[in-house]
C-alpha cells in the first residue's frame, strides 16, 4: 500500500485485497508424524523453524547466525531449516552446502537440522509444534509463510520490511526486527525466557489470520470494494 501510494501520483484512498489462506488445509490434524520429528521435539524443549527456498536472497544465514548466539546461552534449543530444493538448480545445491558449512563454522551443527523439499505433513507438524518461525528475507513480497505460521498458532520473528510489515504485528503476533543477528537472537531469547509467550502470541496470530487473511475476510473485502466502486460509478 505504501509503495503504491508513493509511486502513483494523485491516488486517493488505497485499499489492498490481501491473498487468502486455505485455512482448511492447515486445520487438519497432524497424523503419521515421522519418528525422527517426534524424537527432535522430545529431545529439544525449544525448536525454532525457518522455512524458505534455498536461495541466497532469502538470507537464511541470518537464522543460523542468530541461533548461534542464542544457543551459547541456551543449549536446549534446536533450529530446523527447511525449504524448496531442486538438485537441478545450482544455487539450491550451492547455498545448501554453504549453510551447512556455516553451521559447522559456528559450532552449532549438532543443534541444526537441514531438511530439503519437505512434504506437507512434515511442514504442518513443524508449523504447529515449533516455538517460533524465523523468517529472514528482506523486502519480501506478501509472503504467505508467516500467515501460515500464525494460523497454526506459531509466532513469527521477521525482518521489518516488505510483506511482514502488514501481516505480522510486532509484539502481538511476533516480532519485527532489523536483519541483524543480535536483534533476531534477542527476539528468539524472549520465547525461551517467557514460557507462555509462544502460546499468547500464537493465539493472537490465529485470530489475526481469521480476521484479516481468511477466505471469508478476502470475500468481505472484495465485496466492499466492488460495492464502493459501483457507488462511485
């Protein structure tokens, strides 16, 4: 909305019709959880989750660097990095290797799990059971992943630019921070030091998606926009 109003001179009132989330898909019960996932959650009290394609513009290294700061103080934490991966795409292959090397350089290999092109059941399990989603791209477009996470009751730590500025409410459904590892680590630390924070912010996120990003919300907004245009015309 801000981008459009800055670039289109003479524009009056500007309303955005946000994409809707297929909430039915994310309301399904978690079934047939893989044993390795069950073990991961049973062995680690706090599990942070990063979900992005393996592309450098997604800045996944920020998640690793931030987590390494947190892990020094709270070794009971774990980070799961998952994302789209195509072995035919050289950037996917190279970046995945770079991230694995970075985890080794940061001495957190034992606290990080890398997953490639996860299936829907695994994604849903991670979205519903993680402590928080770590969303690292800057100047991202709308970005559906934070909305999916909030609907699943999992708060979001995201960069304060692009789509998350309009989807994530800082301090209410998650935290918006500069793309700086110390700031992300500070936000992640809050979930460890405040036992009830994940649930409180997660509940807020669920309500926000239902009110603003559900199919019903999209239908209501579209209907209002059409009626307003008819009145103007």
